[in-house]
């Protein structure tokens, strides 16, 4: 009975890894669609979000079914509840990739992002994709050190986000209001996507160590300082 | 034993109602702070978010504790899992109120929102506050009809949001880029706040009827058409 239980738990974990893969791919393709003004690619990202939502609902149902049938306690209970949250985080990442694709579609055949901002937005998109890929790896390996790296990666996204704002607010900005609005929203979508990826990794830290990520780091630093 | 259990469940529900009250109040005060450029009020909203987060974590711990000790199944299990999600929605509403307050603080002593947009932003803020108040009522009364009203209220927020954008994108916009960025973000915060309030109400519909809100409405319409 318990073996079947752990098999189901593993299959939920596999589902989360698959979701991470799908939303990472979606954000990568959304970024390309945005920078290349590729309508077809944008449409495909928008359409593919339904599959991510389905996977999310399927995982939720399986996790709740597992709670009802197996009534896990302690660590096992924590794993199932945390899976529900990770699934919600990843589902939201999918929405944010779709939002980026929708900006691309809205401005087609023009590109929403001016050429001088392409390098920043490209890097934000690549980092966001790497963050969620790493989050997927963290889910499957439960590697706490790797999980803690995501906060630093997120700092890099935040720095790029600030750089984007410094362009927006520069007196020499010459792309008008509509583009400023698009760039503001797109910047926010990448930032939120990265936040959710970090949140997934933090939940794994909590699962493995029983401590919230910040507490875990503080405790480690305290023991190293002794 | 079961009585103690239902008391705990009621107390979790009370906690959610209290969270809805707190985030509604926070968004109301954040809107005032934003439109009046009231730094003190903005600071108080920012500081008070910690209390909302504490309440969220307390509710989460109590819900997980309840799962472990009482091992509910069927409807009871669904109530506890749904409570976890509603708590997460409301915690996020608190974050969004804090974000609005932070925009107020950032631009102090100036007002971030130009005078001609005050009526729209005021109405968005008031509607957002009413939506979450209604969500709180729905949590305590489990009133499905009231819950379904929230989608219409949300349509009103979306309409105001579009109106805000039409001002932003009007050729006569004369408030510069920084203000456009602020207004874009603030508009997004209200919209997301309202989305989470609607999400809370939809979860109650699912709890009560066992159907997702859209399915429930479709089934009702089908039975009325017969």
C-alpha cells in the first residue's frame, strides 16, 4: 500500500517537473515571439497554456485524491500540500508567459520592444527560462544548494528590471507612451515569473529541511561562524 | 471529536473573513494614500502587511495541522484544501495593496496619479475594496448567488482598467513617461487584486456546489432553458 503511495507521490513530482519544462519553454518562445514580432509563435504560446492549465488541474486532483485515500501525516502530508502550491506557482508562470505572448500579438506586425531594449529583454527572458529550469531540477533532485542559488539568479533579473526602468525614465526616451506601457508590463511579467520560480525552489528547501529558506541560510551561516 | 473538528474549521473560516477585512481596508487606505499623497497612511499600509502575512501563515499551519490530526475526507477535505488556497489569494491581495502604497510613497510629496485620472482610480479602488468585502461575506455565508455577482463586479473593474489605458494611450497624454509607468502598474495592481477576490468567491462556489463556477452557471442556465 505504501509503495503504491510513494509511486503516486513520485508521479506528482514528475508532473511538476513536466510543468516546469513546459512553462520554461513557453517563456522562451514568448520572448522570441516578442522580440521577433512572430505572430505564429505568439499564437502557439497562447494556445499551449491550456495544456499547462490541464496539467495543473490534473495534478491538483491527484494530490487531493491522495490526501483522501492515503491520509498522509508529517513529512508525507507536507510533501502533498507543498506540491499543490508548487503546481499553483507553475500554473501562474504559464499565465505570465501567455501575457508576454499576448503583448507580442497585440503589436504585430510591429515589435512591442524597441531595438535598443532587445538585449535587456532577451536576457530577462533567458534568465527567467533558466530559473524555472533550475526549479524543475530542484523538484526532481531535492538539491537544497541548487535551490538556494535561485535567489541570486533572481537578483540578476531584478537588476535587469531596474535597468529597463532606467531606460524608461531616461529623459531621452523617444518611443512614446504606448511602448512605455508595453515595456512596463512585460518587465513586470518576467519579474513575477522569476518570483514564482524562486517560490518553487524555496518550497523545496522547506520540504527538505523543515525550515523556511531564509531561516535555513541564517542557521547555516550561524553554524559556520562558530 | 467531530465537534472540536468543526469548531476548528469554523475558526479557519473566521480567519479568512478577517483576512478579507484587513486586505480590503489596506486597499482602501492605499488608494487614499495614493490620491492624497499621504505618506503616513502609505507607510501604515506597508507596515500592516506583515500582520496579514502572519495571519496567512497561521491559517496555513492550522489547516495543515487539521489535515494531519483529523484526516478529513470528501467535503471536509475539500474545505480545508480550499481554505489554503483562499488564504493564499488573500495574502496576495495584501501584497498588492502594499504595492499601491509603495507607489504613493515613492512619489511623495507629489501624487503619482494625475488629477484627471483620480475619479477612475478612486472608483477602481472602491470597487476593489467592495469586491473583497463581498468575498469575505461569501466565505462566511457560503452564498453562491452573491459569489457569482463578483464576476460582474470584476467586469466593471476591467472596464475602468480599459478606460485608464485609453487615457494613457491618448495622443493628448501630457503627464510624461514616469507617470505613465506608475499608472500602468497601479492599474495592474487593482486588476490583480480584483482577480484574487473573484478567485476566492469561485472557490466558495466550488465548495458549495462541487462544480467550478462556469460549469455551475452553465448548468443553471441549461435547467432554466428547459
